[in-house]
C-alpha cells in the first residue's frame, strides 16, 4: 500500500511539472485557435460572396444573350409588319412584339440589379481583405511565439512525459481513473498530503483520528473537505526523493 500511495504522489509531482510547462504557453494556444476560427469564418464569407458574384455574372451573361435574341426577333417581327395580308396576322405580330419588348424590359431591369449586386459583392469582398491580412499576420506572430516556447521546452517535456508513462504504468487502473477524475475536477491537483494537520490542497484541518488513519498507510483516504486523495507527509517526502527531477 505504501508503494501504491507513493506512486500516486509521484504521478502528481510529474503532472505538476508538466502543468507548469503548459502554463508557460499562457493563453497562446487559445489565441491561436480563436484567430484560426475568425480567419475560417471570414474566408467562408468571402467564398460565399465570390460564388454569389460568379452566379450573378453568369446570369447577367445569360440575360445579355436573351436580350440579343429578343432584339433580333423584334427586328424580324417589325419587318414582317410590312408584309401582313390581314388584321389577324397584324394582331399576331403585334402580340409577339409586345411580348418581346416586355421580356426585354424585364431582363434589362434584372441585369441592372445584377450589376449593382456584383459591385456590392466586390466592395464587401474588398472590405474583408484587410481584416484577413491583419488576422493572418496576428496568427503568424502568435504561432511563431508558441512554437518558440514549445521548442524551448520540448526536451524537458518529452523527458517528463516519458517519466510519466513509466510511473502511470505502475498505477492500478481504478486508482488511475480516480486520480484523473479528481485531477480534472480540481485544477490538476488530485493528491494532497497532511501538512500541519491540514490538507495541503484545500488547507482545511484534518481531524486527529483521520490523521492517524492516514499515517497508518493501510488504504487510500480522501480529504473530507475537497475530495482529493490524501496521503501522509512521510509518503509525500518519500515520493519526492524517489522521483528525482
């Protein structure tokens, strides 16, 4: 049981070191992720506007072709007016002319609206470009800073992770699961020890009888106040000697 308790605290000590290395990165990882998210959002907006612009240009081209076709039809219909033989033919041609002129008017109005939309989309895309450039520059700067911090500590981090793997391998699975659950819930600190009759994690006083039970090292105890795994100071000191950072 002594080894079991000692190994748990060894794991805590290693995780403390790894947490300190993680803290050196500060808010850089979160800042990098936030910038990437903003850039992605703007790029998606630009992509959507570019697609809408291309569709509008394609529609305008189609309208131009239709107007040209209708214009040719109008010329043909108007020329045929001089060749009609009766009122029925005249009325039929007049209807065709009116319909062609109406369609031409609608298409020209739509084309004008499309041209205005295209110009609006161009302006909006251009307005986003400086934002994207600034965000990209900021991202590059933050990533460079983060990479430098990671590079500075990568050997130490790799050494600690290797040491952690070896120690974690010695911890029983139920103990490890409990350790990780508490660690996640209590800001990384899952194991504490009795220091001046109190829990070193939450600083609440441990009852004398419970202190004696913990010092007997017969089983795993939890702090009645914070829920951390609670060990004796002797076990903690022994673990610190064994870990040898």
